C-alpha cells in the first residue's frame, strides 16, 4: 500500500512537471505572437521613390581598378613637376628662358631702325647739299641763294630750334606737344631703357649738342653777310660741325637700339 501511494505520488509529481513545461511553452508562444513586428515601426506614409539621379548614383559600378591605377600613376608622375614648378629656382629659370614682350619689342625696333634713322639721314643730305651750294659760288652769290639755304637749314633742324619754328609749331610746343623730331627719335629709341641708363643719357647729351649746333648754324646764316666769302666760309665750317654732330647723334641712337 505504501508502495502504491509512493508511486502515485511520484507519478503525480511527473505529471505536474509536464503540465508546467507545456504551460511554459504556450506562454512563450503567446508572448512571441504579441511582440511588435518590424512592420509596426514603418512610417504611416510610404517613402518617396528615388530620383533617376539617385538611382544611377546608387547603382553605379565602383571604379575599375585599372582606371584607378592609371590615374594614380598619372598623379604620381605629375607630383615632381608640380613641386619643381613651385620652387623659386624653377620660376627664375622659366622667366629667364622665355622671351618676354620687352625682347619682342627690341627685335621689332631693330627691324624698324631704317625708319627711325630716316630723319637723321635726310638732315645730313640736306646739310651736305647746302654746303656744296654755299661753296659753289664766289662773287655771284645772291640773297635769294642765301634764303634758299636758310630754308634748307630750318628743314634740317626738324623744328628743334625754337627761334625758327613757325606760328603753328610754336603754338603746339606751348601746349606741351613735343615738336622736335630729334627728341622724338631719342624717346622712341630709348623707350625700353631706364631713365638713368648710361646709353640713354649719352644719347640725350648728344641731342643737346645737336640742338646747340643747329642753333648756332641757323643764327650765323641769318646774321652773316653772305656777300663776303669769309662769312660764307664760316657758314660752311658750321655746316661741317653740324654734320659731325649729326653723325655722333646717329651713333647714340644706334647705341640705344642695340642696348
């Protein structure tokens, strides 16, 4: 009887455990079924569709390893050049090798030297002809011949003698316009030189000598009695001096062009 009661008691205990396990499983299932699903976290409104650009960006294929390697090699090849170009030594070398506008202007000025020296050459020809004319006559020298020579001397001076300028040229000079052709020649020839450049200063000195020589020559031609042979000889000597001064002035201009 006692064994039977013990068996029943043990059997009852196992049954109770089994029910508890079953009950626990059911509760677990219920709990899982009541837990929030992922769909419960979705927004109330559906998301906007992606644009074509975003879709293309999202679906774009990653860059090819071959292209990336090629770009990397190009960048690596350019890095030394960029570093060298940024250095002061390279900048100086670059500026020193490439001819700039100043060199180009200098070459153009050398090519146009013929036109730049044209007024000087023309004045020398006029003075030489006047010298031949004044020495070609003796006692037959007339006033009209001297008037012709004076006109030639004024033309050769190129408006650089203030006393011989006509009213229009004198008015232009008073308004600040440069009318002396020889001064314009110096300014043009030395335009690429500094103000204190020795070559430019030498050309300006020879210009002043030339203007003084023309001033003396023209004044002598106005005041001298051309009927006297000795006076005509003085004028001829002054012509020789002016021609020599013109030669020196031409050399000064050539020095500015070639500097």
